[in-house]
C-alpha cells in the first residue's frame, strides 16, 4: 500500500471521527471557584471572556461536552497534519 493510500484512509477515518463528535461539544472551561457554591463556565464571546453559572444538574454533561471539544480539537489538528502530508505528496 502506498503512502498516498495510507494517508487517504487516515484522512477518511479522521473525517468520520470528527463528524461523529459535532453534535454535542462545549467550548469553555467548567470550574468551581472556592468562593462560590456552584460551578461556572468560562468562555469567549466576541473576543471577551464571559462567565456563566452552571446548575448542579448539568455539570456532568457540561464536563463531558468540554472533554469532547478537547478530543475534537485534537482530531482536527491530526486531520490538518494528514492534509499537509497529502498536499506535499501531490506537489512532488
């Protein structure tokens, strides 16, 4: 199997993994400051950091969605590297 075929298979697999994660992810950091009784979500909106209160009943789901975003971001970076390699092979 050629390098081209291996990269195309990896590209297809990464695209499938990425598309399967797009339904529910959350960009931001969920934390529990010592001075507060509940959790808060910190994220950026139009270049400004905002903090939202997270109810206790959604904390577990919000944490899962935040972890999903981190995995999604790693997959996108891996796809970018594969695309770069494919691009370099096309130009040889």
